[in-house]
C-alpha cells in the first residue's frame, strides 16, 4: 500500500501554528475527522494520547509520526501538517518538529507498521523532507511524496523494477533490528542503503521489525557477499553467517556511522564469524562490545520471551481469585483433606481460569532459561535451557530420583535463581561442547545439531541441575530453621515479620521467597508462636511482602516513566493487578532485566511493609489471595496503608537507584 493511497488533499494542512504538542495532535485528529476516516473521534484521540504516554513518536530530524490502532478507524489513513516555526514534540534530538504525519490504523492487520516503516525509509532523505516542508499546496505536497515513493519503490508504482547494478568491487549485506522493531530498525536500514549508494558499493539490508523479517538475505547472497553488518540491539539469527566476516554493533551506529561500518567490511578489518565457534568469539568482531552488554542482551532475550507468560498467566490467576471471592468462597477454610488451599479453584469458572493461568506460569522459568541459553549458544542452547529451567522449577535431585520419590520435591526447588543459573551456565557449557566437537571427523557434521548437541546437552544440564538444586534446598532449610526459632519469641515478631517480608522480594518465587512462605504457612497451621495472634501477624507480613514488589514496579513505571523502556512501561500497569492478587512473579521480568536497582528497592519496600503490618497488629488467616481475602484480614485499613507505604518506598528507591533509559 502506497502512502499516496492513504493521504487525501483535505487531510493536509500547511503552515500550521500549534502552540504545543497537544494542539498539534488536535489539528491532526481534526483532519482525520474532516476526511471521514473515523467513527469515534474521541476514542481515536484517546489511542493517540495513550501511545504518546508510552514514549514520544518524534523520531528526530524535525519529524514526528504519531500513530494508533483503534476500533474507531474506518480504514487505514494518514493526515499531515507542516509547522514552519516548529513545535516542541519531545524529540529525542531536542529539535522542534516541523513535519508531522499521523497514522490511523484499523485493529486488523499491521498496516500502520507497514506505513510507518515506509515513511521511515523515505524520511531518511533530507532533500525529501525539505521539499515537503517547502510545499506551497496540498497537491504539491502529495506530488513530492508520489515522486519520492516512485523513485524508492518503483515496482509498487507499476514501473519496471530497476535492474540491480553490477557488483562494484565489494558487496555488503546488513541486518538491522531494535527492541521495538519500528523506528530505528528502518532508519538504520535506510542509512546503510544510502551510504552504500554514495560509496558505489552494492548493499542489501534485512530488517527484523515488529512485523517480522523483511527483505530477507538469501543463502546465495550470503555465500557471495564480502561481509555482513549486524546493527542490532537485540539478538538476530547468526548461524547462517558461518564462515563470513561479520561486524556486530548497535543499531544507533547503523544510523549515524553507516559509511564507517561499510568501510570496515571493505577494508577487511572484520574477523570471520564461526557459528560452530571454531574460532574465538573475539574473531567475529563485536565492535568493542563489553562482556556486561553481552550478558545484558542474553538476559533480555530470556526476559522478553518470558514476559507474555507472566502477564497473561498472572491475569488469569487473578480472575480466578476474583470469581471465587464473588462466589462467597472463604479462603481461610478452603482446604482439602491434605491441607492444600483450594481458593481460586472452588467454583468451576474459577478453576478453569486458575488452571489455564497456572499452565502459563509453569512455562515461565523454562522459557526464561531456554531463551537465555539460546541467545548464548544459538538453537542448540534452547533444549538445554528449557530443560534446565524446568528442573530448577521442579527441584530435581539425584537423591530423590534414586529413592523413587519422583521428579518434584519442594525441598530442592531452586526457582528463579536456579533458572537464571541454568540458562547462563547451560548456554556457556553447550558453547564449549560445540567447540570441543570441532575435533570430530567432518563426516559427523550433519548429526551434530540433531543428535550430538541435544543428547550431550541434555546430559550436561541434567547432571548440573541435580547437583545444584540440593545446595539451594539446603540453604532454604537453614533459613527455615533459623527463622522458625526466632519466631518463637513474641518480642521478635516485628523483626521476624520484616525479615520474612523482605525475603519474599529477594528472588520473587525462588528459594528465599518459598522459604519465607513455607515458614509463615507452617506457623499458621501450628500456632507455634507465643501470642495467639502471632501466626496470623506473620502470615499477614509475608503476604504483604509478596504484594509490594509488583506494585512498586507498577508505580515506578507510572510516575517515573523515564526510568523504563517503552515495552516495560507498557506492561507495568499489569503489575497493579498482580500485586494486589499476591502474585509476586509479576516483578520477575523487571528484576531479571535490572537486578541491581529492582531487587534492593523491593526488599526494602517489602520489609518496611511487613514491619508496619506487624507494628499495627494486622493479621491474616488465609495463606493466599491478596485483596480477594479481605474478610480474613484483621485491621484491613491499616494493612492497606502499610501496603501503600511499602510500595511507595520501593518506588522512591527505584527512582534513586535506577538510571534513566535512553531510547
């Protein structure tokens, strides 16, 4: 679909004079309404403003492209304004915007992404944007777009495709990708293509955007090229580049240093990349990429794939609690004959939501570990990571397998920390295995990825996790026994409550979290504290300690938006629901991506909430449920106040400890 198919003359206003960003949006929305593109103007504008809250749609170079998908849009359409005096649009380069397009997209399909990608590529040409800003009439504005689009994409205008130029000395391939897969992906692609044309070097660029990979490099092109540039801030498929010079760098370098990158390929300054790691990793140049940055990229690969499981599963579980609560189920008495709490599964509808949500949650740790390992060791790492994460969640150990107890044992569950360990260590061990396999006969090359790597990798991760899990289980046992002894002294109730609440935030579902929860539920069942209210005070502190981390994260993404990426801000509000539902795991993606600021801030916030809860004598007779077990909470308003204060402390510490994100 061409730009000129979506933009009408009456949808263009030249020489507009908006006083600010909000007024510019009003003008553009008004043009959509004038063109008859909308069924509900207010609803569409709401979508535009919601997108701006996630982060400015200004792209720099005096250009902004606000956009939204909405049920209020009749059909995909564009409007545009020029602002000769400029308007402050929170542009990343600090420059006022003088050219603004607004995309209206329907809910079905990704037309707005296709249009956005097309505009990005066209707007990288400064002469094109200069002509648009100088247009004297809407007709001239449209003609400038049509001429540029025909020149850049002749096959879509019905013209005969321009024959590819003959190879001139060198041929360069490139792949561009940014975390969101929209703006910078296509800006880098266009910058590299322009630089190649200017230098007389044929170049093809593959874009790994949010709508999938486009302009994909073929096996023949890879075989015949002189080198590949990977300008990406997320991992891309690299096994196909085995044996070719590969330069890996940031997507920003693809935008700002395209000629420098191409020259490195042309001048032979880039080492040969080996997918099976026959050469050291340094031989495939990473342009000075630090170990810490590599570690971060591996981690974020796991976190980004895990996030949907956490969000969707957590909401389903919260719905289950809500249904049972509305049905009158008493969480304090909803136990079976084995002592298992059934709250969230008593009514059929609640049980359905709890089962489906629980299934998603069960995949969370295997997915985290699997994609961390895959980021390190490519596809062979996926198996070892997923199995390692599963074994961490199950607590598999040699002793229990040999004793015939089976796969799962709570005393050796290593949880979140175990899954991180499995992902990184399993990935690196498999990487070493691949290097060791280089010495095998060449005739075995074909069976390496389908037999040797999976078989040996599975054995390695199995032995590794069976050895690691008992150690974490032992640590868990020591914590349980120590805190249990302290809890027998009534005078120690407040510090014990603060300690256990803080433990809930250390690993958010891992051994420390589970240790605190097991202690609390055990004391609740046995009443092994001097004061009669003691067990209930400890249970209240533990639950509030588990509720604080997600809420602190949600508050931070709401009130300190510059501390988080667009994706993190978008998913932040879900943590309000998870926190109020006592689903601490909602904070895991944020803790995994930013462990230093997130974990300490959440620990302090949770411990503070637990101490206040005990100080005010708040009690809880149910071991789970969050706000849905409100009738079982003693002094509920003080309990809620303790929760708010603890979450606010966590939010403020995050604001102090976490550096702003530069997107």
